[in-house]
C-alpha cells in the first residue's frame, strides 16, 4: 500500500538540496531520518496505532494507573525516545518505531484526557486537532517548501514532522471514537469506513495520479483511526461490540509482530549501509 509514495519529484529534490543549510553535516545531507515508505512501513504503522489504543487502555484501566499517571509516564518515555531520535544522524529502525509506538499511546491519551476527564465532545477534539494539523502543515510548507518525509534532513524539518505525527495520532483517535462511539456505528463499521477511505486514496494515487506527498499524508492520517478501530474491535468486550480478546493479549501480540518487523528492518539496514552499524 502506497509503496514509494513519498518519492521526491525532481523539483522537490532540487528544492531540498538548495534550501539545506550549509551548517548541516554531510551525513545529514545524505541520509534521511525517516524510513522508506514500503509495505512493511504501513503494516508497522497500523500495528503501532492499534497498540496505541490498546496499550493506553491497558495501562489506564487494566493496571489501574489512571489517566493522569499513565499520561505522565508515557509522556516522559516519549520525550526520552525523541531525544535519542533527534541525536541520531540517520534513520535507525528501533529508535524510530519506538518513538512512533510511544507517540501513538500519547496521542490516544491526549484525546482520552480531553474527552473523559474534561468532558470535551469528540467532535470538538476532532475539529481542534484538524486545525492544529493544518496549521502545522501550513507553517511547515511555508518554511521548508515541501512536506515530503524524504526531505527530513534538518532538525527543524524533523521537528515539524514529529509534531505533525502527534497531531495525526490525536486526530485519528478522536475521529475514530467519533465514528465508532459518537455516531454509534460500532467498531466494525468504523473499521470498514476508514479502510474504504484508504482504498479511495490508493485508487486516487495509483490510477488518477494524486500527488504523492498529499496521498501519503492523507493515508497516514486515516491509518490512525483504522488502527484504533481495529484495536477496539479486538480488545473490547463482546457486550460493547468487540471480540473480547482484551487489551493485554492484543497489545502483546501486536508488539511482538512490530518487534519482529523492526528486527528485519534493522538487519536490512545494516546489510545495505555499513555506516549504520555504529548507530543501531
């Protein structure tokens, strides 16, 4: 799904090269901080979004930590992971995907805090996060002239990237809950709705040649509520419209699959670029 969807056009490549600061190291000129967009990328992304939903529920409800304590713990872990991510000079699968999983959990918790603790309606959080994401993209493209993730060579661009990712996860959680619970459509119907939306984007990209960067970000946003709906469908009790697998089992299963895929990516990265050995 969308393999290679963020490949830079010739114009984007020239723009990227010309706008890079002369103070950026040669390594950062050559190596981007994010992965190639392949089938494995999308598989891990969906799994990570599902874990974000189930892990947040597991820590909050099953372990009884509560939203506040869970939010603080996960926020601290996310900050630590991002500090490591920013200090690296190239894409490192283990660190990158750890940050994605943690930001997925934190994005879920942000929405849960607003809706469950503060009573903010889901449609309001959906609108607010949509505006936040739109503002992030607007400032990003005005500043950097591109939204392509294959142009993440500088700290500023990486900052825009992770801020956008955080908004997509928070927005996806709110939108997924709005469709499944707020509109009383149920988890399965919500899953089908978002899967169909992603299929439409795929057709628009492959058949009608929708802009690659635009297609990527639309798909990236939609995979969040898709993953959240999948997590809820699998983990929630049958009486609530789920399959009753529980948050523990679902989280462990999906984390195990993510771990295996990250190991595969790490070995592949080492085999294709010996320079990565020292940073992995």
